């Protein structure tokens, strides 16, 4: 059985950043496992710009951002295995993997960092009536066809879902000569960043139909058109509001799901809201010595935040190996009144060296509201926000000083308030 100090599962932006940080902290015996034939993950097909503004203070494309970290991994001589599928992970931190070169092997690690990313929800998850005709793709699959393979999925396109990848693909398909008829969104608000709505839809005159959904797909061999309808407050289609749109392609941007089959096999507790592991202030899951970061933990808007989170996971995995982790009473974080979840879900104040970034998303659109943080019943943070929306992740910083101010605190509550 092969032995490593730290094994990172996933060679995308999260896994690369975590491995680099662990190496820089002085751990040499590291291994990155990646199932694809290249490092870089999903960034390899994200050829649009907008990456790196926080991390590098400049605007990069996805492949450019990924290459910065790939170059660093190679410079630091961190070993990695490509085309390697992880089949199993258990509580004893034994990983079973398979590839062409090594066959079936087992790897034992002192610490494991989960960085498997996320996948798209498929058509089967949303139950749209219609035949299984050609021309229906997830937005990410279409992105790979266009940007990597050089194939056009279609010429007349409708996109269901206004998450960031759906918005970006509306612009991309337009660039390639397709006619994007509409972006259809079930909710009364977009699921993407405001800048993407402006830059990908408004700038190209692509209509965004909020509170609408696709009720039927027409066509037997190939998509010939779709029927959309308005939905009520219960998200049920309203009879009499149907509208026919002629198209040959339907792209689905209906949500991302963290890839946590391996986490489940290791007994890691998952959040009912995010679908990712529940972690503490050092990015450690419920299983001792197993850490998580990036989109496997919760879906991010910006890769820069993935990088920050992953550096944290890499450093803390090193501290764990060196026995620096302090076991003690943790303070529970409670998400309520407009806040859907928090990452982390608990904080041990004794492990807080500097600041703890608490990231969260809200469950609706709030205007001229406040993000408030309560230590037990004492309101410590009350920050005004002009707009809060589900498409944008929010962050509050909790300092070591604030934990010293409330030494006997049992719960930290994060909520949205009017005043």
C-alpha cells in the first residue's frame, strides 16, 4: 500500500491551491489524484475572462488562471496522477484508485483534502414532458463542445435556468453565430451574478423571462420547439400563459450538485442545503483528518474565493499532521431569517489565529437590508447591504478579538434584518 502525508482528490483549482499551500508549509509527501487527462478542472473550458481579479489583481481567462497553479505545482514538484479514478474512500483514510499505469491500488494518507468539484443537474432531475430527442444539453456540456471540441450544439437556442454558466453560454452561443431566443428562469430572480446578466444578456438583447419554465419539449428526432409558461408563487405553471418558441436546441442550467459520493463512503456528514460536507473553522469535515474545499463543499461564484478557501484547507491539513489542531468546545453557527446556510457550521475559538471567513447565501432578494451576526443574544455585526440575492455569495469576517469578547458564547446566528 502506498503511503502519503496528504492526498488531494481533485486536480481542479481547489485541489491545486490546497496542494500548493501544503507544500509551501513544508510537507513534501503530497499526491494529487485527477480523473481527467489534464489538471485544471472545469477552468479549462471556461475561456471567458473575469477570473483572478482578487487573487492576481488582473483579469484572466479560466485556462490562464488554472495554468498559474499548474505551473506552480510543477515548479514545486508536487506529484500528481492523471486519468486516475478514485473508487472508494473509507474512514481510515484509505483510498482505492484505478488507472492504466498502476491498475488497482490502495493509498493510505495521514490527511485527505476533498476537492472533487460539482456536476450539473440533468434533464431527469426536472421532469420536462417530451421525447428523448437530440438537441438537449446541459450548459456545461455545450460549453465543452464549443470551447474544447469545436462543435456547435445548434443554431436556435433556448436556455432554461439563469445560473452563471447559463448566462455565459447565452453570450458564447451568440458569439458563435447562434440565435439565443430567450433565457427562461423559474424563480422571480436570476441565479447568476449581476455582472453576468448585464454582460451576457443585456449587452446582446437576449430576453430574460423570470417566473417562467419550460412545460413541453416538441420534436421526435430533434428538438423543434418548446412551450414555456408563467409560474405562480408556488412555482406551478399558470394555464393560459403558454408561449411557443421555435428552436433546435435547449440548454439546461438548472443547478450544480457537489460531487460527494466519496464523502458519503467515508461517513462524512453532508449539509441538507448545500449537498456538501459540514466543516468547521479549519475546513475539517465530521471525519478526523478529512478536509474539504471548493465546489465540493458549496458552489462558488468566483474561483478566487475557491482559492482562498483551498489555501486554508491546505494549511490546516498540515497543522493537523503536525498535531497543532486544538480539540475543544465549538460554537455552533445558525443560519436563519433569510440566510440558507453557513460555511463553516461550527467554530472552535481556540483554533482561530486571525480571521474566520463565514460564507453564506440568502434565500431570496432583499433590498436595503442588513446582515446581522449575533453572539448568543448580542448583536455584534450589523452591516447594511443595498441588495442581497441568492446568486451572490456573501462573507462576514469574525476576528479573534470578537471571540475573546464573548468567551462563553454557545451559538453564533447569521440572519437578514430590516433594521
